[in-house]
C-alpha cells in the first residue's frame, strides 16, 4: 500500500501503533505484531491522506484548528498573523504564547517542521496540508474561509503584506456564489488583478479577471459601471496575452452594451492593438486613424504633400514660435486617447508610412498643447524623432528625443511607459550623437523593468538593442556574456518568440566564433546557431530579417579574419537592403564593416559601397557623433593608406574606448607597414593588436595571430597607455625588457606585466 514511499511508510507505521496493531517490545528490542496478516490489511488505509486525518483526530482541538487555518494559507506565516486568523466570535483566548506552544507541539507530532529559510513553521509534507484541509467539514470550512478572508483583507496593507490580498481573493473565489457578496468579490478581484499586473504577473491578472467575469454573468450590465470596468480589464488582459478569441468575445459585449464613444474606446483600442500583435502594422495604423476620426479629427489615411504642409502650419501656429522644449511646461493630465495616438504613430513607422506618422504625431502634439501632457506622449515623440533621424534630420530628432526623455521623468513610477520610452529613445535617437557605452546599462535595466511588468516584447527589443550597443562599443566578451545570451534565448523560446530567439542565437554564435579556434570562423554554423537550418522553416519576412542580421556579423568576422571571399559575398547580400535602420547600433556595425570590407577588397565596384559608408560617417562626425570618428577615420585609412591616416584612426578608436576597432586598425596598420619593410614598428602594432583582441574576448583571433606571427607568443604586455600613443611614438615591451620607440630600442631596468588575478598591469623589476 505504501509503494515504497518513505513518507507513506512512516504514516502507516504510526497508524498501526495508534491502533495497537504494532508495538515495540522493550524486552526483546524489536517490533511485534498483535494481529495476523488478514487483519493487518484492514488496519491501514490505502490512502495516506485518510491515514493522516485519523492522526489529526487524535490531536487537541486547538491544534486541529491551527492546522486547518494554516492549510489554507499558501505560504508560511508568523505567530502574530496566526493569532488574528484563529480569533473568532466563539473563542478568542489563544494568545501568542499559546499559539507558539501549539506550533511546537504540532512539530513534535510530525505535522509541522521549522523552516530556517522563512523562520516559521511549515507543513512537513504536502499530504499533511491536504489532509488538514479535508479534515474541516464543508459548512465549517466556508465560515472559516470567510473569516480568514476578512482578516487577511484587513492585514493586507503595504507591499510586504500584499500576499494577504492574494490569499483572501483566492479563498473567496473558492466559495459558492450564495456564500459571498458577489459585488464586493468582483471589486476585490479587480483590485488584486491591478496589483498582479504591476508586479509583472499577467497570468495571475488574467485568472482573477476571468473569475470576475464568471461571477458577473448572472447579472451582467445590471451594474453598468462595474460591468464596463470588468469587460475593459478583461479585454486589455486577453490582448496582452494574445488570446484573440476571448478578447473578441469581450469586445463584442462592450460594443453591444456601451452607451458612449468614450465607453467603447477600450474595445476599439484593443482591436487596433490586436492587429499590431499579429504584425499587420499597416492595417492597424489605418484602423487606429478611423477610431481617431470618430473624435472629430479629419486625418487622411494616405496624406499628400499638401496635407503635410497644412498640418505643419497648424503645428507652428500652436507652438507660437516656441520650440519642443515648451512641452516641458505643460500640465500633466489623464487622456486615454493619447495611447491610441502613440500606437498609430509606431504602427505607421513600422509599416513605412512616414507622412501618416507625422500628421498623427503633429495632431497629438497640438492636442497636448491645448490640454496638457499625458503619459504616452513621450513615447509618441520618440516615434516622431526616430522617423526624423531615419530621414537624416539628426538635429531635430535629437531635440525631440531629449524633450521626450525629460517629459518621461514625470511618469517614472509607471515602469512600463517610462522604460519603453527610454529604450526606444536610446535605440532610435540618442545613439546618433552619444556614445554606445552611455546607454548600455540603461538598455539592460529597461529590459529587466519591462520583463518584470510583463511587457515581454518591448523587453526583448530592449535587450536586443543592449546587445547591439554592447558589440558596437567593444565591451569584453567571454563565456559569462555567452551564458547571458543563452538565458535570454531560453526565455524567448518559453514565450514563443522565435524571431527574437534567432537574433540572440546569432549573437552567441558570433561571440563563440571569436572566442574559439575554428577552421571556418566566418560561418555561423555551430552549437548556438546553424544558419541554413534556422532559416529554412521561417516565413519570407522573418527569413529576410534573420539573413540580414546573420550577414552583418558574418561580414565583421570576415573582416577580422581577413576572408576576402566571405567579405565580397556578405557585401553583395547586405547591399540588397535599404541603407537605413531605426536601430542605430545595428546600423553602425553594418555601415562600419561594409565600409571597411569594401576598401579591403581589390574590386573597384565595391568602392562605391565604401564611399557611401564613408559619406555617412563623415556627416555624423560633423554633427558631433562620438561614435562616428573611429569608423570614419578607419575607413578613410583603408581607402588611402598612409602612416598619418592609420595613426589618426588608432588614436580615434582609443579615445572613443573602442578596443575592438583599435585592434583591427593596429593589425591593418601593421600589414601596411610590412609592405614598406618597417618590421619593428609593424611587429609592435601586431603585438598590441594581439593583446587587444585577447582582452576583447576574441581568443580565436589571437590564436590566429600566433600562427601567423609566432613572436607574439613570447611578447609581454605593454605599459598601460603606452601602446596607444601611436600618433607620436609607438612603444612595445620586448621579451628582454627593452622598449621599441619609433623603431629605436631603448634598454630599461623593468617591465610591465599583466596580473590576471588583480586585473591590472604591474611593474616587474628586472
């Protein structure tokens, strides 16, 4: 009957002892039976829960009450809370000392155990909890649960006691309708569902809202305001989880019974949002405009140039010669229509409808000037700024982006909106002029905040931009970084986001190709990502985007490992895509290595691509971008290689803290010097490049340099800061402790070595 389960065996033995079927003979020091095998079969129940219930019968009434109450609390609780829960109209004599004594006694009886983690008593086994629940008769149980729910609602104040509200609503939801006040229970479900949403638990929110909807059915729309609130909350929750059928049913209910356009707004908005979730951005934008036009706007679905000029003039009149910074002085308001304005702007951006985006955005800004700033306005401004940036108006985009960041500070408490605005701003605007390093940590924090509040798609978008900025900045890679990518990849799979998963797999394979030795380092064909297999089953659009991302990183690998054939192939592939991207860091990597690869190849037809990239970075440099100079000077050095061009490129990479580009520039400079027979200076830069690659995490490239230039195996690190002063004198520490300065060997008494334990360079005396 016990099936060898040790817990069941122990309970069976205790039951046999209680029934005197088994006793311990202290004379013979062994257990003895008092019944035969036939009687023994009837002494023990086949159900261990029934066995435990028999054991509970033998305990005191107070312990029985204690176990019954604890059984309905999903987590461990302290003595003060138990005192409140055990107190009732019939008997309130149990003080804290008495309860502590009962807990200890129950522990001695094997029902409870002390948890060092929670510092409270907990059930020794789930079966004991189950038996304690079933021990209470139904009538007494319902009364007890109502009392417990009332007490827990009273105690559920403050973030640390929110669990009381979760438990209270679950207890009341388990009761039949005739045993509760349905209207009050619906209010409690709505209240706790909002807490669940704010705590990043959309599934719990949805479960509570569905419970509210079920309780509402017998008398729906009798209480109009409460019914509308429940249905609107259900629509938003189902839309967020992608449950289209349930959402459509709730939408139809609202549209059939709502009394005004304002009451129907949530239903209309959810219809638009559902189209967006299905990636039908163009239709979503048009349907959104139709809803906006219900509010007496006259926004054309396909604006002409004349429409654009007219709306621009209206905006100028509204601003009254003021700048976008004047939005900072506007009052804060609640206006749900701004969420739809925001949605339509982003759908227009994603579907390639720039005129529609500008008309809708300018209309929303005029409404803000008239009424005030709402929490979705900053995110909408970012959409407008991103579009202006793509069109080349970087100055205006940067102005709008800075205003959006400042305005969003008013809504910092709303993590979803605040983090979405910051993420989109850095991804599509701020990185035009500011360094990638300035936004890496911010993007990662946005990912964590958005994931916490259940906004998974923008969270993954933020993490994707974090990775691109990480690569563009030249931060150190390695196994820890690869593990982070693996964790995000697994998360993408768990929520069925295969497109995001493919991107993170590409990144991890890229990092692995740089770190490991490989005969074919430019192929993305390894344990993290196998390109041909991965794209075979994708849709046309997904395959196109994945091929673009894979080609960008294969091009970078080809340049690093000097694979001319792969560079030419990847240049041809990437040339088929528009020379723009709203993800600035991704476009930076793409344009940088397209330019570098183009001038590394002998084919003159590639030089047109290189000149295009060079022109882009020249313009960005003039606008004040901190990221542009390293790429610009490096590409220029490959186009017209001279000592001055290379030293300028190396110094620019160093000043921008881009060690990966500095390593590549030094290696290419060394190759140039070798053609001029300047061996010592070339070897100096090769060695510097070797250590820069190694520190970046490109150990595979370092091994490649060891094979090509065996002398680097014995070379020691340079003194901190010396190897980067390439504009004046290049220094490198040789094996015997001498220093090469501009081709001259100068002896010294000590050398600098790298201490891997302390992660710093130290002076070693000769």
